[in-house]
C-alpha cells in the first residue's frame, strides 16, 4: 500500500515500515505528491530464499568471465570461508571486494567499481530459477528483451544519466539483490523535481516512457552525506529491458 506524507524540501522518498510502503513528499506546503509518472515499485517481490537463488546464478555467470587468477583466489578463500550466522543470508553470498575483478570506470564514465555482462541463458544446473524468471515476465510488457547483470562493489556507484535513446527501448525492469541503495530520479529540465527511492533486496521496479527519458537516474553510495552513514555493501541488479527497434524508413 502506498501512503503519502508531507515533509520538507522538494524530494520524494519511498520508505518501508513494518512491511508496508509509503511515499513521503519533502516540499513546501502540505500537499503530498505522487511518484514520477511511469514508475512502478514492487518492494518485496522475492523472498530471501528466492533472492539467494537469483544471486547465486548471477554470480556464477559473472565469475565465469573472469581470469583464472580471480577464480583460483575465490576457490582458496571459500575453503575456509564460514560466514557468521548473524550475517544476512543474501549478503553472505558476496565475497569481499578484493576477490572480484571490479572495473574502475565504465566506457561512458557513468558506472564506477562494477562487473557486468549480458545474459542469454541461465546456468543449466540451476533450473529452479526458471520459475522466478517467468514471474518477472508476467510483470513486464511484451516484446523482445535483453537481460543484463550489474554487480556494484561496496563503494560502487552509478552517476546521474539518461539512457541513450538510440540504443534502448521504452522500458527497463530492475531486480535488486544485496545492499539497499537509493535510486535518485531528477527531472532533466527541472532539477528541483527529485525523487529518492530506497531499493531493498528482493524489490523489483519498472521505469518506462516519461521517467525513463525525462529523468536522470543514479544509484547513490551508502552514507553519501545525504542519508545516514552506513557500512557499504555489495549490490547486484538483474536488468531486463526491451530491445530498441529502429523505425522503418
């Protein structure tokens, strides 16, 4: 359920309390404001067990593309790795940052400290994730899609940007796994219109049309000065989008 509450300043923030979700508007006056147009959030779409399955499959795909050096280091580490029972089971699946070959910067400078790859097939020895992928298909619009995995280091970040309209379709879906981060949406022609949405692990969001191309979006670091400081942790997103179809001449 979405509830709207007025606070101060012109920022929208989606928060979770005791299993419910609400949106609060930071603005002058008392009138609550909705989320940006064409944005949908499903806060608790996947259970913890389902999140673990998706994360294991995603990390397995990413790990196969890294060098033998990193694969050997991970195998050696796992021989003695024993996560504490108190550790979140999803977060426990990530190894320390040093055991991944994170890239320092994306070709366009937007993403920092990350691993990524396109996915055309999921691991054949993990058929249990297929029903989870099918559940996602029920949410997104029909069309030819492409799937992309993005793994951010504990200090990884995505800077404000608008997707390239010549290389993207009209919608994108994101599955959040691991550390909760803030998705910031800022209208390109009206920067004071800004929304900040916590993306918890297991949540799914869909951006399309107006919010996809009229708003800059970014993923903030933990404790960036705007929000309470916290120990940053790794985050992985499964991104599904429709393919761009060139107009017929």
